[in-house]
């Protein structure tokens, strides 16, 4: 499955990419798509069949499942 992850901070995105690398999950950092947020920030796009829950920590703001060109919000941090 393909996911777009948004973060509260740039450092959170960098930490997330390192975590993905350790778990052999391909992770691409990129600007947040305008369709998901008006904030100028960084996001990560991953494709995995692994449980996404084990990647989520307090640095993650939102997680969207990308399916058929539709972004479904599956997690929202506090």
C-alpha cells in the first residue's frame, strides 16, 4: 500500500526516513502536496505492506492512504 506521511517538524521527517531505511522500506521525502495541506513543510511517501502503525510516533502529524488517486486520512496526531 502507498502512504503519504506529514510531520510536525523537518527533523521528524528525517528521523522517519532513517527508521524506514532500517526496516528496508523505501521512503521518498518531498514537499507536502497542496491537496493535503497549505503548510510549507516536508512529507514522506512510502510503499509497504508492513504494519504502518509501527512507524508512527509523536513526530507524525497525519498519515494518508493513497488509493486510486484518492487520499484517505488514516491517522491524525495530536
